[in-house]
C-alpha cells in the first residue's frame, strides 16, 4: 500500500476515534448545529493564522473559542432563539472567512481543500497534530467524563451538587474547537460535524450505556474512514465526502437492523 | 400563633438553622418576585411552602439552592451543608442511553452497594436496570429521592413533587420522605400547591405570595385570615379538613386502616 494511503488511514482513523466520544456528547447535548457553526468559522481562523504568521490550527482554535464565547454572551440576551443566532454566526463567519481570503491577494490557498478536506495529502506534521491533539482531547474528555454527563443530564442538579457547570461547558467547547482544528485538513470545515454526529447517531440504537455508545461510534467512524478512503482511491472520488457518504450509509444500514428488545 | 412577618427570630439563629434567608429579594425585569423574605429551616424540621401560582415558591427554592441570585438580601447556609435537591421533573434526552443505576452514579463517586441501598430506601430497587426514559413520572420522583439520598443530605429540598405523581403516589412519596427525615434527621424544605396532602407531615407551613403572608403550624395557618384571602373559598374547605393520617395504601391502592375504622373519608 502506498505511504500516502497509510497516512490517510492513520489520520482519518485518529480523527474517527476521537470523534466517537466527543460526537456522542454533541448528539446528547443537541449541539450539532453549534458544532457546524464553530467549524464554519474555522476558515476565518485559517486566514487569521496566515495574516499573523502562525500555524492555521492556532488561528482556528482562537476563532472557534471566541465564537463560542460570543454565542454564550448573545444567548444571555434572549431576544433571539439559539438556532437563529447560530445561523447568523455560522454563515456570517464563513462568509467573512471567504471575503478575508479574497483580500489576501498574495496568498495562494487551496480553498477546496479547506472546505472539503484533502485526506490523501496528509503530511507527517498533520499526523503529529492529530495524534498529539487527539491524545490531549481524549485525556481531557476522560477526566471530565462523569461530570460532563451529569451536566448533560441536568445543569441545575449539577450546579446544586457543586459542579463548575460553566467551566465544564467551556471545556467542552474547547474540546470541540480542538477537534475542528485538527480534523479540518481531513474532511474539511463543511463536513467536520458529520463525522462527529453520524457515527454517534448510528451507534445510539445499539448502546445501553453512554460509554458503549461512544466506543461503538468510534468503531463505526473508523469503518467509515476506511471505506471512504478505499472508495476514493478506487473510483477517484473526493476523499472527505466519500468518508461522510460511507458514514451515512452505515447509519442507514444500522437503522434497518431489527432490534430485539 | 401565626406571625405575619416572621423571622428576625434570633433564637432560631442560635439553635442553628440549616439554611435561612435574610430579607431575600428577587426581581425579574421590573417585577418583584420575592419581597424581603425571611425563612429558616431547622435540622429535622419539615417546612412546606404554599402559595398561589406565581407566588415565588419555586424562585425561593431556587434561591436557597443557589440557582437564582438574590437582587437584595442574603441566602445563608450552615458551612458545608449537604443539600439533596429533588427537582419538579427531570427528563433525560432519548439520545442518551442511561440506566437508573448509572444515572445515580453520575453525581459523585459512589459504590454499587451505596446505589443499591439508596434505591432500596426510595423503594425502587426493581428499576435499577431500566432506562431512565422508560420509567413513569412517579417512579422518576423516587429515583430522584434515591439520588438525593446518595449525597447524605442535611437538607432535602423538593419542588412540587406532586405534579408528576398521582394522588396515591404522592401520599406514598411523602411517607417515604417522612421516614427518611425520621431516620436521618435531615431538614426538609418542600413546595406544595396543596396544603392538605402535606398537612399531616409538615411541622411548619409558610404561606407565600411574593412576601411571607403567614407562617406557623399547618392547622394555625389554615385558619389565618391572610391564608383565606389568598386561597378564597377553597381555603375554607381545607380549614375543616384535618388530615389525620389514619390509613395506609396497600400496593394495589386499597386503603388499609391502622386504627379502629370509625373514621370517615371525604
């Protein structure tokens, strides 16, 4: 097997492993659209990174976290529903990213690669970012697991039990921002959320515990990555979308399996 | 011995209430929901908050729990007070696979034995492996009681537990809570719409309508003019209804008398 294929599989597999538990939380907390909004703002972060001469991943983290905080502040006002606010921020920041990129005339950026990913051109540096960042994110998630579940079940109860609810929510947003930063290269900012929510949604029917759902979501995600990359190679299809199509197919197959309860 | 504006009751302070408020005021927008409210819950005491809809009962409970910030005045608690909170209702999203056993273990590190004991004490041992989304409102109340008990509470706080539970279920739940209070000696602060379901198991009633209208023993409050003004004609029915707790309900709901049987039931 060619080296670039192995790197693609390692990169995609690493992302899918991380996306299983984190994506389960996105599903449980009904934050799919929130994840989409954050990832759409990533292009602005890339531009910012180029402008400031820092790694685009740092730019993405900074923009994602700022956006998450802005959203929390806006929601306090309560004049507009959350989905409206998300829609404004999502499309506003994506368009701002595109406009800002156009202003940087000297910069040659492969826009399609950022929007839809370029899984077959993964570098060793990307792999290091994925496994380094992924290890940090998984460790953080494992440490916060019980308390994040408690906050997900009921914020008031968690607060009365003395849990730092706001800090936990912020930590969760940071984890999502981190995943977006490292997964951007693989599936692209327009498709990152699908890798978070589709495997988790497919796993729901078969799970009896939160951990079971998270683990199964990781396995299904890895299967989708393998199937997507192989399909992409065989038929010369775009990599990121192929992975997402494979995940969606797994979801459909899973919902057809009869369950004995 | 109803006290129109109680509190300032300094003897209570020396006896050491579990939690108390000092001129607690809460405003939402321009509306004053709680107006200089002073209440205290003593160890081992069952205090019931009653009042019409919109009287601020839930807001008062949330302020005592630290979930709503006072606009004025203070909420005070004994240092290191352990509070067990039973919310009105709790629904867990269908997307989250969660058994009752697992739900109980989310809030603090607990052993399997502790979880089993709490389920037993709340009378819902058989539900341990059920998914939390599949149990009834009344069963969820018991599970929430078990959850609160796992924290070894000094103070149990219940917000209108009767809404999700049928009449038979609520009497059963209150009996459980009375037993828990007896056994553990914890204080109880509960919110109720309905004085007579809690009357026999309450030490003190606080009648709330943004301010404290009156407070005292249940039978005194039910005769208090402010109480009548609040509850109108309905209150008169309650005043003559003194609920001697003279029977229990068997599992099938039949009344089981624990005295001679010459009582009459309205």
